[in-house]
């Protein structure tokens, strides 16, 4: 964003950084504010020239629940009504499994000044909803400056708190068994394993920290733990590693964006098309029947893993080039 719009003043808002003018959390609160204007939400939104809607990269979907999709879609709509140009940043579009989910998505797509997808499957989803994308790019993580590596790590293992508990995506007990098999095998090989939470402690019950701490205790210190302080910290640690194995999409993307090989344990269709677009195929689908741990380990043993990761990083960076060109044309 800074490269495309030099000199722009940026204001970041998300669930962990809520401005007092926007009482999000529940749809009812947003609707009440739209009617009463008590907190000044519309005046606050009107002051911006452009709203860059990332949806955290993969929340423009209803697979994480309609409540989340409704809230984000409503804020997008109110931003449009306030007057700024609203852009859907490169992200996964869909899946939308409900009629309401599709209706909300169609409304947001059609009301956006620009729409970017980060993979071809998302671009097709947007087209089916009546609003072809302006460009297919890649994830914005490839636009972040390269970090200074921390002290060297061997294997970073990201265990998803979302998948560890009962969830609508995969069999959580099978996932637990897969994780333990991977850890056991890596330790038998003499590899040093560090658990790396990527969704940090918060009010969300499915964050990665509790399960990571539990596994450290279970393995009696034979695996270590690094809880990142912030984005800079996690990217620095990832850049220092030989390998990342992760079920969180952005753990894998952070790795590839700094040239560190990553084996992705995919629980939805958002993983494969994005990674394929940058030439990366080390993806194991947890939604399909198979020996998942063995598949992960087979990717680890693949040839030229480190060199291919650097090529994937470069491909992701190149795919972001069209964004700046389109932003320049929208004023």
C-alpha cells in the first residue's frame, strides 16, 4: 500500500484495534450506530479517501460463520455509503455455502471500486457472483519488507487451535494424531522442533497458544515453544528456520514470503490455488482421506525444497505488481 500510494496516511482497524467510532462486534450494534450516529461512525468513515478491505485475507466467506461474514460485510457497505472508494484487497473470495452468504458477497463485490483476488478460484467465484475481479494477484504478505533473521531454528511447527478442538472443517481427533505422528517422526530423525503459535492468545477460544503449551508439557521439553510478540517477531523467527509446517494459512504464507519452505496442512480450498499460483505444491489436504502425516513427511524429503521456496517468494512478489497500477487509476 505504501509503495502504491506514497505519502498516504494509514489507519489500521481490526478486531484487535477497534476505533471508538465503530461499535462492531455484533451486527445489532452496527445497525444501531448507523441509525443513531451516536459514536460518529459515518462521519469518521467519510474522512477517508480510500478503504482497503482485506478481510484478514481469508474471511470473505461464510465458512467461519455467518456472524463474522455479516459484520465485515456490513462495515464494508457502510464505508461505501459514507463516500470513500472501497477496494477489496487481494484475498480469497468464498466459499459461500449459504444463500445469505452469497447475497452479502454479491452486494460487497458490486459496490467495490476495485476487486482483487489472490487466486484463480477466487476470481471465478467473483465472476459467478456477477462482478469479475480487476486483477488476480497474490497475498499481500509478499509485499512486506524482508525481515532480519533471528537466531537459527530448525523446524517450526504451527499447530492450529481451531483444528485441535471440534470444528466444522476436519476430524479434530485425526488432526491431533497427525500432529503427534509428525512430531514423533521429526524427533526420531534428530530434528529440533519448535512450536510456533500463529493465532495468539485472545478471547477467541481457538487460538494456537494453549494447545502449543500443552504439547510442550506432553513432550516433556523435547519440543520448544516460541510465542511471537508481533508480526515482525514471527517473520524474523520464520526467516531463521529451515522449515515451517503449518495448518494456519498465514503461517505458511509468511514462510514462503521470506523464502523459507513451508508444508501446508490445508483444511479448506483456500490453500491449494493460491500456493499453486506461486509454483508451490507442498500442500496436504486434511479434508481428504489419506495418511496425512506421511504425506507431510514426504514433502519434507522433497528435492530442492529451499531453492523452490525462494522461487515461490519471487513469484508472489511479481504477482502484486498489477495492484499499484489499478490503484493509480482509481484516483
